[in-house]
C-alpha cells in the first residue's frame, strides 16, 4: 500500500477533500432519524448536491426541520415508498433500540434500496439486517463525529468535515452498494476507514464507549465533593466530563449494545486503576500509570494516517485488501 501524507486533519494527516462526482452519480438520500447525526448528514448531503429527504418520529423534530426548509416527514411508509421509487440510498440514523423497527419498515416498503446506517455499534446492526433479509444491499457505516448536544437544533452540515467515517468491508459486501456509501461519506467531507464490524466494535469500545462511562463516573465523583469541589473545577474536569452532558438515553443506546467489548476494556481499566490505588495505599509512586498514560497520549497525537491508493471496490480481493489497509491506518480519500 502506498503512503501519501498530504495535509493535516486534527492529529490525522490525509488528503482533506471530497470526491467530486457528477450529479448523475449522486442518487437521492433518505435519512431515517434526523437528530444530531442523521440531521447533520441530511444537511451535508444536500449541501454536497444530493437530493434528499428525511423521516423523524417526533413531530416536533420534523416540524423544526421543515421550518428550516428541509423535507422531513413523520410518515415513515411515505418516506420509504419515495425511496423505493427513486432508488435512494437509505440511511438509518436512529439509536440502536429503534433499529429493528426501521428495518422492518424498510423490508416492507423499500427492500431493494441500498442501505447503510450511522449507529455507533456495527455487529448488532448487521445481525438485525440479516434477520430482515436485507444483507445483500447493506453496508455498515459510522461517522466518528458528534457533540454532547442532540436533536435537530444541534445539526450542522459541517459536522463530518475532516472526520473519519468507518465503512464496513465485511465478507459478502458488494462493490456497488459499498461505493455509494463510501461516496456519500466522502462528499460529506470525511475520509473513509475500511473496517469489519467486530473489529470496529472492539475499537470504539476503547475510544468512544469507555470515555462515556469514565466521564459519567468522573462527573459523579466531582458532584459528590459538593459545592466546593464543583466551584474549584476547571479545565481538566470540564474536558474529562464533556460527554457526560449527552442525554442519558443516548449514552445507554451507544454503550449497552456493545456490552461485551465494553466489559473487556472496563476490566482492563479497572485493573489499571486498581494498581494505582494499591500504589497510593502503599505510599509508592504513580509513575507506572502516569508515564504509560503520557506515552500513550503522545502516540495518539503523533499518529498519522496514509492514503490507500491501490485498491478500489471491485478489485481482486478488494474487501480483504481494504480491511488490511484500514487495520494499518489507511484511509480512502477519493474514488476514481
């Protein structure tokens, strides 16, 4: 695989530009769930030249989107019939507890449409997709972007700019649906990380789901200290508890479906914390923890991604090659 460092995107260096495609290649997008991620995706897709519409269960959320000039309905069958009639790419943008209902409706009204999702866990979604007979047209997705806010009011068409977007390369994935999903991610301003579902779920347990649990615990520890502790709290407490500001129902929907992977990394973390506790109890040094943690943070800051240039969907062994490239830090920045 060739490695080409082009420009900076946070601590990741990649080519920071979207693929430019013809309008004919931009088939419509139907987004089911127009909260922070789904709504931002709808905004970003339209800004990139796609036709698109959405569905939202909440009448208030749908009305807010319409007030901003976006075509969002509370009528799920109507949204899906329209998708079926236009060969739209359907994006499931609801939390995991609502995914099964969405898939059941898709199977009834638009079973031939290409299907992706933006759910934060991939293996359970893929299993549900198989249960509904939709696997042939499905490609898992997960944009690594977000804020602690939620709902249509928090949506931002620039949310995915220079972000990484995981796109599934699991066995059986077909090239044409994969290309459509990857192109949408690129056109929204992201770079694509090819990954299989199980490996994705183990990775995000460490870098997304565990931080949510730790943020909640840290916020609780601070609040237990009373008004004085909270009055003295500053940058480290603020930054460490930022995601604890996320709506509790959303945190549960993010973390609980990935319980097996999260339990594994929680056990590792508790072991590390237990060793730190034992060191303090014995009045010895915290050096092992703080030096290892400092080195790990420096490794994160210095991480560099490289551009995948010699494998495209449909090539010989393309799924295996893209998976291997993603494991080694490769990203796709264009489809050509």
